[in-house]
C-alpha cells in the first residue's frame, strides 16, 4: 500500500483526531525546533514545552535552582525575567549540560502541543534533516508533517523543510500525498537550492533580521550539522533525544 504523507501548513489545518495513530513531525525552523535540536545536542537532559508564559515560569520555578534553563520569546523578542530567548546559538554545552530546558515560543510550542494526539512525535529542523528522514523511512505509520507557521498563516521556511522531507519520501517509497504535501514539495523544488536566501526573505526571516538576529537565520540553514532526532514523550510532556546517527546525507541539492 502507498504510504500516506500529509503536510499541514499550519497546525489549525490538522483537524482534531486527524493525527491519531500516525507519526507527526513538528517543524518551526525560525526558531523553536532549531533551538530544541541544538539544546539537546548541547547536553540538555530534556525540553519541557509550554504554551503560556506563566505556565513556563511556574514550571521552572518548581525545579531545583541551577538545574533548569528558562527560555522563550514572543514575536521574536526574549521574555523579561527569562534566562534566554530562542537563539539557537545561545544553547552552548557549558550552559546546557545536565539541565532541563523549559521553553515557550510564539508558534512552535503550540504546534508541539497540537501534535500530542499522534502516536509518535518527532522534531525536525534543517540541522537534523537526514536523521529525521531515516526515522520516517523506518516507521510504517501514516506521516503528518505539522508546520508551526506564523500567526496562523503558512511560513515559507517551515513549508520548505516539509517539502524537503516529502522529496525524500517520494524517492524512497510509494506515497499518497495530500495537497499540502504537493504544495510543500513545489516550494522545495523552487527554493531548496537557495536555502539561506529563502529563509532570509521569509516573513519570519525579515522579522529576525530587523531584530538583529541574522546569525540565527544562518544557523537554521545549516543542513545536517547534527545527527539526532528529538522525540516527544508523555507523563510529563517532554522532549528527549529519541535516536542518534545517520547512514548518509539525504540532502541532494
């Protein structure tokens, strides 16, 4: 049977119950999922995603002092009283090793909470593209690629990465694509060869550049720099490293 591959360009397009029984891949390239991959690679024990700012503050406040990092943003700007914003470059080994990251963002953490109904949830960025590809190839369940978007609208950078995953899956197996997957695939065909430029001209990229975060965009465009796949766990809701390693790079551009 053809493998079912669906791309939801914003979380709101995945109707309740739609993800049940499948494997979901959550994408927020600028910057939530990029920062999550980086933080875990730098040694964070887990990431606790929170939708609300106060929820994040309360959760971090109940953890041992010196063992938790409180990080987050709203509209690209770091939150008052938080340790960090969401710049992936800030998550260094010296800061992260052995600590829990409590994390809240404008769009990405909402997408993560929407994905909870899926049987399995992976976190993807360009940083770990090929590692995610290999996990999807091995998992027989229907695939739902959930793009965080920006303020309930599709985001170029998220759609582009979704299309790159669709491109890999179409090369590896017989697939049944929804229209969102076809749109994302077309986006990848048009923008994949100019990845950094595409991220810079996206709405999210323009906003980050206006705030002085040009280096964050460049960091988000580093394909296959890391070979781990974060995975969402339950009870309590947290993100941990689920798999490490790749056979080869699947980025063909």
